């Protein structure tokens, strides 16, 4: 027997538990064998005395919500700092929950939606999110709304966590609909805590080739899911029940509160639960082609670091691959039982769909126009049918497939799903991972960065792009590359099915690739100041050389590269959109402005660098959205206005509003 190997998931789990004990907080993502994805310590009940004003506002929130006086009260809050010198790391998660819910209450307490948040909320909340390593966008995260938003009703700290013993830490409405709806999700997380240990045990069994241990782990998964599924019934639409959740009251009070402020932003919907991403990783979800499938991938990328690392570790030793290489019908039966308990018609997801569909139908009927996940529509549009179909499609993507599947005992390497140019372009950072395309195939080199003989920088320079030429130059004729390419392959790079729109599609893809090149270049350029406060809020003081180079980087990108790209690539692209749509170009013009590209004079260097980063990122979002239009609509994209809107907005976003503007024209008669 060979030397014992520690399962990758076990290493991540141990590291997460050690980090939580050492740091005194779980800001990197709670992860333990006992509590699963819930914190090992009860969430903090109060902030430091210096920030008592936030706690006091949170305590008054239900009364203010009820009196429709949230905005007036929160506008009078003092502006408190949220830096590390006044707000300790251990208080960050409570601050994120309190400020996030105050912000959402401010926006959603009544219509119309305000233009922005008061300074007393916006600034501190942004700083807290930044310190937690989150997106700069004002988004309430799933950990804030669910994972850390509970307390014990009687002050005790015991297992299991069940909703009867819990209360919301920061209620907004403070009705039974809110309490039951959110705390049932906490209970489900608690019920699913043993999944973490079961997954680790399954990996150990695969490494040890221990069929009995693997079957025990799979049977544990099945049993845990059965218990969690029963918790779904706590959300009871019937009146008079112990845990009754009136659908109308829920739709009018609770449902709108967590909807993101901006269209398309990633909110704390049910798909954000780490239980779903864990089971998808462990059981081998087949596809993510549906709207909810794509959404869950985005949620996975936005998970706290410990969760992401654990999921990556789970996928390092795939159980389905092991089963395909063993002639053990009993193990296959246990695996299929676990998958059925998760994704079957009577499993967790099947029963979840049936439970939520009724609530969504009522919600749209009584005026809820938008779900947290972005489904929008009026009652006349029967949007709940769309949501129900989406839930079914997403569940089917987790099933065994329509065919008979690979025969037991014969390892089969999947061909991989098609990867679009937009998918590829998004994978050029730590959050999304690092992908490159080589000879028409896309490769995930995230796990290879540190082992790459040429160093990680060269891979990052080509991430999100077609690296065929660079790979050929560096690796032509070298042994071992075929095995490496096979082990990192995630699927073919596919072109949209277009003919009439082919030229425009190619031009758009070229513009997106060009911007990714710029983004990679800027990040590498800026990394000259890594470790300093040019890149990190609490970094070291930069040397004079680093400061000088950083100022030069900011100036070149802000005043030269980005305006040039806008004028020479994006503005012509907007013109091509109009020509392909047979629209007169008489009103299309670019207006040059002075230098600065939207960067305020005298702005600190780090701030200027951050602004450049955001300009590139904002432009990329628009170009990625346009690339997905071709994937979705094919040649019919020429008959829609999406591309013009995206192209016209991309020009000033990239160049800086003061530098270039594109003026819309009327279609030719």
C-alpha cells in the first residue's frame, strides 16, 4: 500500500479552521466540520462602542420601516469611519450585515428608488466591503443576509441550529414572514453541515481505494439531504400554521428587500447558498447553460475565499470519475441515490421548486416586478412560469443526462462544454480563475500558475485570450504538453452561429480581446507597486521609484491608452453596428476633450489607478454583454438595439466622459 495522502478538501478544511481560531474571526468564510458553512462562534451581537450609532439604527429599523421613515432617520446618522484603526477585523462581518440591511431598507422602504445612499451608509459600507475583499458594487451578500444574520433566542450556543431556537440578528420588517423565511435557510445550512465532512471522507476513500468508506460517505450525503429537504416545509403558505408565511405579506414586505439596486447585479438569492455549489462540485453538475446555471457560477466566484478553495479542492478528486473507472454497481447505486436526493423530482431541488413557485406566482401578481435573481416582468407576462421553467432547467442540468451514460468500469473523459469568447474573456483574475485558449480549446491554468516553468506572469498576460501563438512559440515540440493540455481542458472555444452578422461578430470579439489585453497589461503594470499602499490599503510606503512609475502608469492608461482605444476601436465599432443595422451615420460623431480621462486633478496616485481599473472593468462588462448577445440571438442581433446601446456606452466609459462622447442618431427613413 502506498503512502497515505491527505485529501485536498481535508487540507483546506483544516486550514480554514486553523485560520479562524488564529485570527479570531471568520471573515474569509466560515468552514468547519461541526458547523459546515455557518460560523463556529455565534455572530457578534454588537459593534464597538464607537459605532453604537449603527447598532441603534438597526434596532430601530423595524419601527422605522413600519412608519416609512427609514430614509429620513438614516440620513441623519453620523458619518463614522470604518478603517482598521477604529473598526477591528472581528467586527467587520456584523458591520457588513448591519450596513447592508440599513442600505437595502433605505432604498426599498418605498418608491421611487433614491438616486443614491446617504454618506453615513455609502462610505462606511464601501470600506467594509473592501476590507472583506468583495466587489466595489453596493451589494448585500448572502453571508450578510443569511449566514451571519441570526442569534440564539435564549442566549445558548448548542447544536443543532433549528429555526425555533433562533431569531434574526438584524430584522428589517420583524414579522413572521421574514423570520421564518430567512431562518429556515439558516436551519438548512445547519442540517447540511455534515456534508462538509462527508465530502472529505469521500475524497479520502477515493485516494485509499476504499469502496466501503466511499459508500458510507455517499449514504451520509443522501441522509443529510433528506433531513434538509424536510426543513423546506417550515415555509408554510397555509394560514394559521406554526410557521405560516403568508405569500402576500411576504411579497409586499420581505421579497423586495434584498433585490440589488442595479439591474444585473448579483444578489443574495437562493442560488448563492454554498450548499448548492458544494453539491454541484461533489456530484459533478453536467452543465451550467441555463440562466440559473450561469448565476450559480457567478455566485461561486463571489464566495468568500475559504469556500472557493474548498470547492476547488473538492473538484480535484472527482468521485464520478472514480466510479467510472471501477466496476462497482453498489457504489454507483449509492451515488445515484445521493444525486436523486439532491436533484431528483422528489429530492431537495424538486421540492424546493414546488415550494417557491407558488410564492413567486403570488408575488408577481401583487406587484413584485423583480426577483433577487433578476427575473422581471408584470403580472400580464406570467413571469413566474419563466422562473419555474428556469428552476426545472437548472435542476435537469444536475441530473444524469438523457442518455445511458458511460458504462461502469470504463473511464470516459468528457468532451467539455462549449466556451464562448465572453466566457474566456472573464477568466483573467483570481476571482474568476485563469483561462487561455490554445488551438481552439480552452484551458483552465489556475492550478498551474505557480508551477508554470515560465512563471505565472506570462500566463496572466495571456489570460482570457487566445494564446495559441504564444504557446506555440514557447512549447513547440516540448514533451509533456499533451498531458498538460488534456488535464486542463475545459471545452472548445466556440463561435456564435452567425452568417449575416459575421463581420460585426468578429469585430466585437476583436474589441473585447483588445480590451482584455489592456486589462492584463494594466494589472501587470500596476503590480510594480505590489505590497505597497499603491495597491493595498494597508500596504507599505512605496519607494520614490514605485510612486513615480505608478503615476506614469495612471497617466498613460488614463490619458493615452484608454482614450485611444475608445476612439480607434470602440467608436468605429459603434459605427459598424449602425452600418450593419442600415442606420444613417450622419449623427455619429466623437467629441475630443482635454486630458485626464475623468480623473480629477490632484487625485492621489492610488485613487487614479483605481479609477483606471474601474473604467476598464466597466467597459469590459459592456463588451462581454455584447458578445453574449451574439451567443443568444445569432444573426437576429442585427434586428435588436442591444449592441448599439452597449457600444455607445462603452466609448465614454472607456475614454472617460470628458474625453469622448458618441451621439445617437435616428434610423434612416
